């Protein structure tokens, strides 16, 4: 207990520092921990991030951010169009850091662009889901819950579907070219609890993302804008508990720190960085399954 209190005190003291420093350092940690890029660009990105962390004021060195911007941009170009979604955001955020370091209003440039980028990411994600032919009807989560082994403990714990039924469904999906469009009643196990989980996940995921988009894109002094940090924290806590994607989660945290104006939320973001790490390293749904069984 004493150790946790000491850690909390350190986090609180750290969170009171310059937001530019906090945001940039967490971006560098994200680059270092997630091994961003392909076999060519990854070593350079990790090396530059490590150097920027070690050097005094390294997080403010424009040449280092230019190099990071080049290699993250190269990754997008090299892997186009199959690059991960968050790779685009990382390249854009690296460019923002370059521009911010060149500006005399570094903090404002980072804050304004972080707020807009986060808002646009969630807005476009929401539009994509609404316009998709196989999202609102639940097909997306029916497929993901059966095909992606990250979700099997979560599904088995919260529904009456068994591991064997999921394995059988995967065999059928594999025979059907492993396409989400092939998910049908013949493949999906008959289960009202599974249908309930799919419906809840579908609408929670959509509405949560719409809320984040609205809060981050709302006028600065509006009621919604004041709730932007809370909305993003709720999104990260709920989403990454089920689908741990540390690279994207840490990037969102790093960007959110740049625009955060309230110290208690900065502290929450720092803790959230480690919560996402915990989600990634510890399968909480497997632990709960073992406890229940």
C-alpha cells in the first residue's frame, strides 16, 4: 500500500510539469515500447526515440522529431494501403510535434492539433461504422467474437457459448473463406446471450466514439468540451479492457496529455498509460474465467 501511495505521489508531481514535455515523452515511450514500423524503419524509430528520451531536452529537439516523422511517414508509404489505422495518426502526430517544436507557441500548437486530431479520428470512425453495411446489424462483432482469439474468454465468460462452439465456428469460417460477410446462422452458435453481447458491444462502441468526437470537436468553452477528457478515459478503460491494443491506446493518451487543462485528468491519463499496459500483459478475462470455473 505504501508503495502505491509513493507511486501516486510521483505521478501527481510529474503531471504538474510542462504539458509539452509530458506529451512528447509519452509519445517517445509509445514509439519505444510498441516497436513501430517494419523491419527497416523499426530499428531507426526505436533508436531515435531512445536517444530523445536520454538526452536532456531531447523531447524538444526538432531534428529528432523530423527523423521520427520521416520514418513513421515512410512506414505509411511503404505499407500502403494495408498499414494499420493508427499508423496514419502516428505519422500525423509526429508531424505536429515537428511543427510545434518550430513554433514559438509550442504548447498551443500541440494542444489545438491534439484536440482536433482526436476528434476527427473518432468522428471518421463513427461515420465509417454508421455507413458500413455490416456493422449496425451486428455482423462485425459476431465475426470478431468468433474469429479473434483475444475475445474468446470474454465471450465464454459473459455468454452461454463454450470454447468448443467457438472452435467449431472458426472451422466453418475458415471453410467459408474467413470473410465477415459469410457469418450466418449456420456458423454463429444459437444463443440469446451472445446476441445480447453483440448488440451491446455494437451500440456501446458506436455511441462511445460519437461522444468522444462530439466532446473533442465542440467549442472550447462549451459543456461538451469540458467533458472531453472524461469521455476519452471512459473509452480507453472500456475498449482496451476487451481489445488491448497498446500502441493506439498509448498514442491517444500521449495526444490527450497535450491538450489536457485539468491536473486531475493529467494524473488519470498517466495512470491510464499503465492500465493499458496491464490490460495487454494480463488476460483479465481468462483470470475471471478460471475463478468462476
